C-alpha cells in the first residue's frame, strides 16, 4: 500500500524537490499551504495535479491537527520556516514563532492525531553559527548568531525532547547551505546568479553584496531532500549533518558565476555595508561522514556544477525579457 506523506513548506525550494522525490517513489503527497491572496505555487506548478494541498498555517495549532487528520501521514516533513537569516533580525519574534514554536505545534499535532508517524525536522547549519570546531559534526556545540539560528536550536532540542519523552520517531537533518535554480531570490547565491544573468542580458549594471569573505558548504537541494527521505527509512531516528565537506567563499561563488557568463566580476560587484549583518557567520563546513555511513548518502552535484546549473537557468529565464528590451 502506498505511504502518505505530509510536507509543510511544500511551496519552498526543498518542499518542491521533496514532493517530486516522494511522488516518484509512489507516495500520496500532501502539502500544507497558507492562504495567500496570490497563490505561491510556482515551484510546484508542474506537479500540482500529483499532490493534494491542504490549507493551514504553522502558527495555527488547529489547522495542523486537521491536516494530520485528513492526510493520515506515515511521514511528516517539517520544512516550513521563516527561513531567511537577514529577515530574522528585522522580525525576531515572528521568526521565533514560526521557525521555533512552529515545530512544537507540528509535534503536538502528530502526537495527538498520528502518533505512529515518522517526523523529519529541517534543522540548519546556522545553529553552529560562531563555530566551536571545524568541520562541524553532530556533536559540535551550537552557538547561533541570529534569531533564525536561535529558533532552529529551539526546534532541534524540542525534537530531541519529544523523541526521548514520547518515544516518537523524529530525526533532525542538520542541513548545510543547499541551493538550486529554485532558490529564493533573496538568498545570496540566487541573488548572484540572477544578477549575472541580468548583467549579461543588459538589464542591470552592478551587483551589490556584503561580506565576500564568508565561507559556506554549498550543496544541491535535490541531493539533500534524498537525505531527508533516507532518515525516515531508518529503524531508529537520529540526527545527521548533511553537507558536502567542502567550503567556498562568497567571492569564489561570484567569480565562478560571472566566469560562466564570460564576464569579469570585478567590473560589476560593489561592496555595500547595508548587506553586512549585525553578527556574521564566517565559516561553515560540515562533516557528513555519519550520513554516508548510516544512510548511504553522499552528494552527487559538486560546487562548480551547482553554480553552472543556477547561472544557466537564470540566463535562460531572462532571455525573453532581454528580447523585449
């Protein structure tokens, strides 16, 4: 019999890739979506007929319980969050409510309606923040450097508590930065590739960025949702670092992206203090050896392929816009 899966945050980057993966594995896929005046389903438009969308909100307990009752999920993937670090400084209370307390509401809904369901929580490398060791493993101490990171730490420990207190199958995936052509435009990688395409097509003349020295462990979102699924297939739940084990600076990403379009980045990039955060995370580098050992998971797409994939998608997307000019 086909399994049922419920994904919160199905309209986001990860939600769309995960929905595809689960549908292709024969699941009945349900997605929780907020009621918006303009539906935000662009990332899942191509599979809308293959998934069932349920209205609800991560801040509304009764709607989560109702979604569990309708979907009767075997697996619940909590990907919903206020997921942008920069915004968490402007909206710290909202971020805490959605990204932190949101997971408590999900777990309460599971516990009361579908206690047998296996649960995945999208934890984040931002929990490591001011890193206490390099590379970061499942045992590295957390030192978050933003309201977003703090909220993710709260959700992480809530999962551990519920797992141990109620004997629930809950796994935390501590995912390092993962990107794709479906990445939100406000994230630095997509901001870069979108600007490269705009500059290439003559629609813009510069790209304004903050800290070029920050280093990140960047992988492909399509690879990372496979790790999420693998966690919930294990007999025992656990916490896993999902990363590539390589780190690259923002400047390297910029250089690579511009070179794919045949452009010299130094002619177009402007450093703007406006984009420097109150507390910056300088270096994130994950050690995914536990995931490789226990889940049989490793990333397939590497850094240069990822940048190329994103730049080419944005160049193609803006080609018709260029023709109109």
